[in-house]
C-alpha cells in the first residue's frame, strides 16, 4: 500500500495552504514547510545515505494564541502524517508517578494504526457491503440445502426448487438494492467482546507496558455472538463493518503504521518552557531536568516498545513550542538544545492581524458565528468599522490584562453576541442583524474601561 503521507508539495505550496488558516507568522510557516519538504527529499535519496539524514527539529517561541499549535496541526493534516500533540508539563521523571515520555510514541503509533485502518476499510468497503448484502439475503431467504440422496431438489410438481430459490433471491436483491426493504426489521447475530474493565496497574495503563492486552484477552476469551434486531438499513451498516474488519489484514496495518510513524510521524511538544530550568536552583527543577533527560533519547533516536512492535524514533519530526516568558531556550539542557537546531520566534498579533483573523481564514470566527445563527434564520452583517472596533478592543485588552493572542477574540465575540445568541430562539428576530462600531462600543466600552471587570469578563 502506498504511503500517502509523503505528498510532494513544494515549500511555497505548503505555506499557501497554511495561509488559508493561519494569519502572518511567515517565518514559522517557512521553517515547517522546509522540514516537511525535506522528508520527501529524504525518501528520494539512495538507501545507504537515507538513514543518515536526520530531521531538523524546530522550537517555536512565542506567546499563547499566536498560532504555534495550529501551524503544527495543519501541517500534519496537509501531509496526512501521524500526528500527536503532547504537553511537556504532563510528563514526570522516571521513578515518579505520572506519564513517561515513551507514551508519546505509543500514542503516535495508536493514531497511525487507526489512520491506516480507516484507509484500508475504505478500500474494502465495497466488498464488505456486498458480503453484508449476501448475509441479509441469507436471513430473508435462506439458501436451500441439497438433499444428500439426490443431486437436485425437485418437488412433487417437478419444479426445480434450487432455481426457484435463486430467482426469489435475485428478486429480493433488487428490492434490497433499491432501498425498498430499508425499514423492514431483521434479526441477526453480532460479535460481542467482554469489557474487562480492570484497573491493574494503578495510574499506569496496560498500554504503557507496550502489551497488546486486547489481542491476548481476545485469544483467551473468544468473541460471543448476540442477537440484535434492527431495520435492514442499520443492519447493513453493522454487518458491513464486521465484514470489513475480517477483510483487513491487521499485520499489514501494523507494519504500514509503524513505517509511517518512523518516516513521517510528527510530535508537537507544547509547553517545553515549563520543563526548562530557568536557574531557580533546587526543588521541582530536579524533576524538570529529569524530564528533559528522559526526552533526550527519544528525540535523538531510540527504540521504543509499543503493543504493535518496536518503533525507531530517529526520523520522527519533533516540533516543540513555548512562550519562554520566565525561561529561555538556552535554559534547556545543552544536549536537548542541540536536538532542536531550528528556532523560530512568532510575533505577537497586532490590530491589523486581528482584522484578518476575523475575516480571512476559511474557518474565520465571523464565518463560524454566521453559520451558527443562520440555523435560526438570522444573518449577521459585520460592517468594516465594526470589525475594526472588535480588533481594536482585542488588542487593547491584550495589552492591559494579559496577552492571550487570538483567543481573546473568542471571549470578546461571545460577550458581544451574548444577547443575540440567547434571545434568538424565543423572539421573532429580524432576518439581518447589523454589527457596526456603534453596536460594539455600546456593548463593550463599559467593560473595557473598568479594568477589574475586563479582567474577569474579557
């Protein structure tokens, strides 16, 4: 099966795609675009040199809400690559209770297995649906069993029963295909598996041991059948799903998933600054440095046991991010710094950026609110001076209270549209609601001027 995660997009094409969802931050987009293209380039290199080419991991530095996570998430989606986002502060040093760093690789492999499985399910879907149709026909018109004493099933009138049965099945198949029988109720067998629900290892899961517990228990405790009664339309989906699972070669799925993880997996480590020392001396810093030391072998390349097999982490791309308000990237241990050679600083968002964020991206906030209210027959009309006023207030509040970047727009819009969102279903609303600068000032000015109030509300 072809690895779909190696799309040959050029860096400029990657940046153009990212521009559809993320405003500004050109340097960061360029850095991740080059990193993604380098993966494709590596696949074209001769095999003996391919192993030597390691990815250039990236640290994205910048305040919250400027697009760090969104860049990594959109990049993975674009590449159709296995992707997980983890928070460095969730991990603890080996020997402490908590998640160990290897669990991020296990999460990535789980994601990849599901990704490949869903792709393979699509490939066998048509065959599975045909098999489901046959099973439903078997229930509606059971095939005749041959008489052991004769070759043909012939009744008293001399009619061939087998032929009659075949004709009836074909007639029923047509009705089934046309959806004429969709509402008819049918009883069929489905597989069930006992949920074991055991908390064996306290805070640690079985997966943290790299054991495929489900497979082991599946062999010990075989699946049971249970009767289920539903409409044929629903039965067709359930049976097709079961048939698709039987058609998929799970060994091939696991092999493909591990290959994708090793060659195109992306791990986004958020809040890396929280495990940087910052020179505070004793106390929790010991554990923080421990987390960094545990991260080091994973980032520089090691073998990790997962329930699907051993995974080499040498060629996984790591993108770390942090605000670095208190600490600096240089506060990370030198060995870890060396494994993140590319550093990109993301800029704080300006008022102009906020105007673009509200209107330009394909999933822009104003488009989202418009779509929500259109379900109630109301159209929001944001005037250009209204949009500029929202952007101005977001920028002002970020300067006064705390800079949370584009996330400030969510709080401002929720407060601004609160009355409309609440009252629309009960009243007979106007079909168009105009949001201009006057409307925005009227709703938000008093909150913005009262600094204590804006701290709590905005």
